[in-house]
C-alpha cells in the first residue's frame, strides 16, 4: 500500500489505493479557513450552478442570514452564520470573541487585512476584486461604560470526505464509491434510496432528495477534477477561504495559518478534522474554526458508526456459538430410563 508522506500529522492514508485504484493522483481535498469567510454565499451559488443542484428554499429561518439551514440533498455547500452575544464593558471592550484591548483590535485588523489583500484566482476570470488592497477598516471598539456586542462566526460547510466513511461502509448496492482522488462520490444510477448512508454519516451531510428518493451530496466536483480544474466553490470564493489541493500540502498550510492566528492573539482558533487519529481517520475536507466545533453545529468528537461493526459481529458470533453449544448439550445429555 502506497502511503503519502506528511511530516506533521503522519502519513496520509492512501484511501484510493485501498479502493482498488492502481496509479492515481495524490489525495485531494478542501481546507476551509473560516477566519476569512465573509458569508457571501458565492460557494453555494457556484456549487448549485455547476452541479445542477435544485433550489432548496429562500425562506427566512430566523437563523441570522442563513436561509439554507444545513447540508442536505439539495444543499451541498451551506454557509452558516453564528451570532455570539457578549457583554462589553468600558475601555476594555474590544471585538467580541477576540482578546480585549489593543492586542485584540490589532489581531482583528490583521485578519481583515489578510482577507482584503487576497485577489480572486484564475487569471481574473472572476473579475477585478471589489476590495481596496490598501484599505484596512477601522476596528470598532465599545464606547460608554457597558454595551452588548456580538461576533459573527461564518462557516462554509461541506461533506467531509472522511478517510473512514460510514456512508461508504454501509451502502448495499455500491452506489457510494471512493474516487481516484480519494473523495467519496454517489452514483445516482445505482442508488436504490435505502437511506442507510443517511444514518451512518456522523455529520448529517448526505440525504435523500424529495421527489427523487436517491441520496445526494458533494462530489468535490469530480468532473472538474478529472479535467484538471479546481472545484466550483473554491474557484468562486473571493477571499480564498475555501482552498483546494493535495491533502498533505493543505494540512501543512493550515498548521502555519493556525500558528499565525494564535501569534496575533486569536487563542480560540483550532483545526477540525485534520488529525488522522480522530474517529473518522481525518477529513478530506477539514476546517480552521474560531470556536469549538459544537458552536458551528459540528460534533466535537465524530466517530464513524461502522467502526464498531467488527466487535459487534464478534460478540454476535460468540453469542451464537454459546447458544449452539447449549442446545447441543441439551440433546447430548443421557435420558433417564
């Protein structure tokens, strides 16, 4: 089995090779940096347009600017908005959720400046950036003895393309497959709509589409990957919050970014899904978060449901052998004359 090297997190597991692909590209994936997400939803629109994903409702849900609500069969990308209120007092009040005082303001300004200086990729295909590269907005500071403020956390969520994917383990028809890029893809022409994959996913990503009955989810734009293009959502992201590339390269880049944020005083920053020692073997699409995963509606310690299947089958086998032995002994006992 070929293993790709990675100095920080150990080897990147060769899931494509394990799936039967011989010579294949390196494992590809997403790194989503939520610290520079501006909630524009360009990724949602690009995903729907390229993949022909149907409209899934434009209703106000009472969840800030979020009108999608979550991932599903018709929402392969979902931009979540989390408002966190915080009481700020006097001159010590800085940006909610970041360290108070000058250091917190400087850290926030540095993050915003980093986002504003990023230009769209693709040789200007998306047009000229509307951001002025030399402009760094003023960091708002609380005035008066006390007031209520909040921070806005934003997350462009997507299928995690897990190393050990529960949906892939339980599919009875082979509709879910591992591609040569290491991603997990649903083949709709084989899916029978049984729904086993829906309950097996610890993130609630995959679902069956109403009126269709078959399972749908992000394919990481498999057709674009085969053509040497990056996924539509990453291409459309104006701040480069969604980054696409080789998974081991992305992990190193994410570690460097995390260190930079913590040096600037953003102590809550953390990586989520980058560690291959977690309950799903690490994500093929992982995140940099600014708070605990549960704040974003993500499980803090996800575990693939099929992980315990070997132990369950072993226990069932032992129980069956015990029953067989008991029945056999009952028949073998000599009868009294």
